[in-house]
C-alpha cells in the first residue's frame, strides 16, 4: 500500500515539475520591442527575428493590448505559413513583402493547426488581434513603415 501511495506522489511531482518546466520555457524568450507605423496607426510590436522566437510567437498569451502585435522577421523571402497551435487568442496575420507592403491578410482561430499562408513570397508577417486590420481599413498594398532596420528595402 505504501508503495502505491509513493508512486502516486512521485507521478504527481513529475507532472507538476513538467508543467513548471513548460511554463518556464514559454517565459524564457524576452522579445525585443519596436514601434512601427502602418498608415496613421502606431503599433507596439514585439519582434521575433530568430527561429526559437518565431516558433514561440504569441503562444500561451491570454490577451494582447489593442495596438500591440508581433512582427516576424524571416531570413529570406518565401511563401511562409502560420498556425495557431497553443495560441489562446484569435489573431489576424498580415504577410508583407521585402518593401513592407501587405500581400494578404488572414484571420486565424485560436488553438488550431490550420495553415494560413502568404499568397506570394513574404519577408515579414505581422500578427495583431483578430479583426484589427479590417477595423482600421488596412488592406493589401498598405505599407508598414520602419522596416529598413530589419532588412526591408
């Protein structure tokens, strides 16, 4: 009987330790911040410019301030796709070319593994709260300013 209780306690400790490690891993990345401008709108953006940061993205967040988002900076221009695994809030993503012009905008539902892809090769992606681009009347062709420091032409 004591052995069974000991195994149960050990299992609970292992599970609790795993949960703590997962939480620590999520909080590990400190994203640099930058201010961006899209038309008349100012965006407070966190920057995901390397593979670990791009992989984590906005996962596990419970909210996102209204004019905040995440800028994904890719190493090369390709047709990238985004998904929402472990992402708790609905988001919109704008894919941008090398000049910072929006190629297309996709609406994404939380905790799904559906692919949302750039319709042409992209160099950047900007995630905002779902509906943010539509509410601001921002459409493909609009230009995100201030991207030259991230390699935009």
